[in-house]
């Protein structure tokens, strides 16, 4: 009797055990089918909306407002009389707002040529992995600037003559937690140029990079190669030739809670593309460099 009971129990265990195992496998299969593959987006490619002088692919999030103060001291080679440039200074103030999750717009005012500017930056692609694999970030920048200094022989008082326009693509990739690189092909059109021999259109390629040194500190480098097409004619212009240089900037980003502090050394005095791309006259080799900083504060208007 006991033997039959044990046999019967074993048969029931085998039947229902297989059934339970099959049900568990069916449930796992159903759950795997119902869970969609996830998209992982790369974040914090750069800590700021600027690499150093130029824009990065980063932008303000929706309903966030950034107040940005940028300052460049005078050239180091002006000597002790100007305290190696610290007695002089150029300032740029800007307000930049995230209209939605892919569009940012901003306005600014600079003491450099008393320039007023406005821009819009659109995120076209976001670097991602997983269900959607996109190897780079891609943004488009359009900006305009108006020079406000009093007109003279070289500066037409016509409003449109004082305008310049910038079109720029920002292509960046975050390779890992430490390294991010960016390429910025740029076109600048100036309605009026400083010298007759200069061309109104400039083409340049910008290169930028960020290397994270610690949780809150990173090293940033930025360089713009400007193709003018007639540099020899500019160098030989009469009566006073103006020699231009490609802007090179090295900076440190320091994140401190609600804002990012950037301190840099650059041979460019201007802080907008029309200025530092087209009108950089300082040379690193002869001490024509500026100490500068950017400070930004972000305010959120999300409920």
C-alpha cells in the first residue's frame, strides 16, 4: 500500500512539476516580449553650453534660463603699466533660454565694439545606444551680430552694414566618462569688413575637446582654423596692415552646484563668433593672450 502511495505521489509531482516549469518558462518568454529595448542617451558631453569661446552641443533644458557673464582681460604683453592686461577688460552679458527639449535661443551684449547679438541652437541628433544607435550629437547654430560703435571712415552708419551672420554645425561625441570631442564647421558672413582687401565671407573649422580630470573639474581646449583666401593681401595692405591669427583657447571648467565657472587663456578678445573667428589679432608666441572667465547661473521655471 505504501509503495503504491509513493508511486502515485511521484507521478503527480512529475506531471505538475513539468506543468509549473512550462508555465514559468511561458511567463518569462511573455515578459521578455513585452519589455521593449531601451534607448540610452549620452549626457554631459560638455558641462557648459560653451567649450571655451565657441558653442558646444549642449543647450538649456526646457524652461531653463541661463544668465552668463563672460570677461576677458587685456593682453599679457601690454606689460606692467597695464598690470599685464588686468587693468583692461571686455565683458559680454547673455541670457539663454530653453524653449523646449531641442531648441535654445539667446541674446547678448558686449563691450567689444558695443556688439549686440542673438542666436538660436537646434539639437538635430542625440548620441545614443541600445534600441537606437546614434554615434554623435549634431546641433545647428544660427546667430547674428550688430556692431554699435560710433561710425567713422571705416564704419558705415548704415544699420545693415554693421551686421554679420554665422552658420555653424556642431558635431560631438562622448567617447567615455572622461573624453569628449567636437568638430564645428563654420561659415561667417560680414556685411562690412575692417579693411577693403578682406573678404566678406569666412570659412573655418573648429576643433574642441574636453577631458574630465575629476568629478567637478575638466580641461577644455578649442581651436579654429580660419580660411581667408587672401591672407597675403591682408598682410601687405596699406597703410596699416592688420595681421590675424587663428583663435586658440585653453580652459578649465569647475562645476559648483548651480553654476559652472570657466577660466581660460586665449588669444581672442571677442566672445562671439563674428569677433573671435574673424578679428583675433593676438598671438600666443608674442604674449598676445588674455586671461578670462565665464560664469553661468541657471534658473528653472518648471513647475
